[in-house]
C-alpha cells in the first residue's frame, strides 16, 4: 500500500531559487509482446534478422490485405493485466490512429483508444527498506509498432527497415503518481520484472523491447495533494513528454534536466509549452521535437476491418489460474519459508532466472540460508566480476548444492569450500569426487588436530604468555594450526582445543 511516510523529493533549479518544487511524473511504457508472430500477421518477430526480411503483405500494406488478430498476443495482454491486478475488459475495440511516418506503410496505426483491453490496475514499487509506493495503472492497450528509419548509412538518403512494423505492443499508461527520478526508474524496473516473470515481454531495453515516454511536470508543495483529492488535472501544471527512452539511467537524467528547465521557466514568469521533447545525453539537455498532439489530431475512428474483440470470462479465468508466482509473492515466501532477510530475498527474486536457480540449489541442499549465502556472495559475485548473467554460469545448481552438502556434512570447511568452488567454476566436475580425488576432506580426527595444536604451542612460548594476558590473541594459534594442516582441520575443533590448551 502507499507509504505515507515517504518523503517527496524536492528540487531547485539553481541556488537561491524562490521555492522548493516537487515533481509529478506519469509514464507510457511500450512493451513488446513476447510472441513469435506479429499482431495482425504471421510474420516473424525475431530480433536481428536481415532488414525487411520479416515483412508480410499485411505489414507492408499491400492492396486488399486484411488484418487477422493474433489470439496469443491477446492472451499475453490479458496475462499482463492480471499480473498488474488490473480489470480485464471483456469487450474491447481497435481504432485507426492517423498520422504519417515513412516507416508506417499503412499511413495509420491500429491501436485502442476508446475501449482498451485492460483497465485500471496498480504496481507496488519498493523504494527502500519498509517503504513502498503505489503507482496506479490507468489502462493497457494493444497496438502495432512502426518500422525503423535509418539515417546513417548514406549522406543523402534514409533507409527504412519494416521488420518491426506490425509487432504487437502493449502500451501501459500510468497515472501521474510518480514523484521523482529514482521512483520512475524503480517503477519501470518493477514493470519489467513482473512481465519477465509472466513471460509476456522479455524487457530487453537495448533491443527496443521496452521503452518509455515520460511525462514530466513540476508543482509547488500542496498542488499535487489537491489533484489527488479532487482528481482534477487543472491542479497540475503543464507537462512535457520525453519520447522513446530506453535506459533507466537516461530516464533519471532526463527527468532531472527537464524538471530544472521547467522550474526556471516558472520562476522567470514564463510559460511551459506542452510538447514532445527528446533527450540528448551527450549535451545533457532535452530539446523540442514537436507540439504535443491531442487525440483529435490523430482523427481516431473505429477500424472498419476489425470487429470488436469479445472474450469470455472463463477464458480469462483459465489464464488467471495459470499465472506463475509473481516477484512480490515469491519474495515473501523466501523470507517466510527460508528465513532470508528482505534484502537477500530481493536480490534472489530480482530476475526470474536467479530465483529459479536459487530454488533448485535450496531444494537439493536443504538449507535456505546457506544456499542464499553461496548463491549471492560467491556465485553472483563471481559472475558480476566477469560481467556474466546466471544463464552463463559454469556452475550448475546441482554442483553448488553438492558443495553446500559437503559443508553441512562436515566433510569440508568453509575455506576448503571456497577452494572447491573455484575448481568447479573453472574446471567443472562433481564436488564430492573432486574432494575425494584431491584429498580435500576436512580433518576431524581430534588426535591429529591436538598434535598440531601442541606443536604450535610448544614452538611459541612467548606468544602463549601474550595470549594468556589477552585471550583475543588465541586466534593467532588457530590460524597457525589451520596453516599447518593445509586448512583441512575442523575450525570448531581447533578453536576448542586451542582455548583448552591455553587455559582460556
């Protein structure tokens, strides 16, 4: 639920500005539906194909070609709506949005303005320990993507690649509930996480599978509260839209820069013009792209080639019954069932593949906390150092579970386990067989450990006297014994024997 203790970020344009200003942000996120075929044709959606190789007669708007809706794309949109706890509209309809782009062969885009497939929902955004923010979803509608214009292949001509034309997009429109750059990035990250769990969008922002238009305005303290209380948008100041953002870092930078631009205008008594702007990360500025169009500018009308889309509640219920465990629920289960901290559970559930890997390790090892420690600190740490993801891991869940089981059985110590992990990571192999073949088993014979302790104590009488005066120095003897036994001695037994021999 909305945490009322959350402190709204305040921003000033320059030192000495007359007011503290607050941000008001809404986002329109375009998420490419994970589907092998486009929204209205059977053409492939595979990324990276040769230019204009994934184009059907429908996509290229050949005369007489009619759109046929992709049922699986509709199912994916419904699945996304259910994952965002949103209302599913059993009747929706497609409209023609008329505008000219050279990479849109039809001269119009098929979208949903008046009757979207998904209604109001919500996203809970974690902003830190114990602080969560609720961002309301206004709607999700389906639409077809445009192609791509390429301007850097020839100094005198532009080229057009129509591979993306007709790919199904879900446009997820939020209410203006976001109050700062970090919250905007966290919201987008949470959307991405949920859709990746659902399998409805791969969230690959580098490939354009997910991008956002960010609406930014500023207000004085109290003005936003009036809007929340009344729902009247006249209480909000003029907004500007920053178009086609596909980097969370750039989104945060763009919001901050655009907010400062607007604040400077307000404080100078000038007007903020509602418009669409582009962000230039190299120059650190937003610049005007075009005046902001309204719905009437696009001359929307119902698409005459597509009947209203009617779906049955039973079909929606079947989709709902097949939903996977979502990240918030999985995180709560990891905390409750395995005794993990909120932080560790968040790290493990951040990506669906990470959570699946951990659960497989835990299932085999039978120890949630120890499994989490090894997955997060040893495996994730090593993978991050080498700029790899969990899918690139050379250590399988079964191998890591094997190492953990050897620790639990007392066959190896924690130090030996780290050496064993390195061997498995670089060379592979079965952990138990490696320990046996290389003589890595922990020494648990108290007689052998006691002999090593006696030898170290006898050789260092001066250190013995110091340890008797300062018991903390007993750790030196423990280290020497571990060194003498090649790290194989049972650390607990060594500590107990050293303390007993020194009379501590």
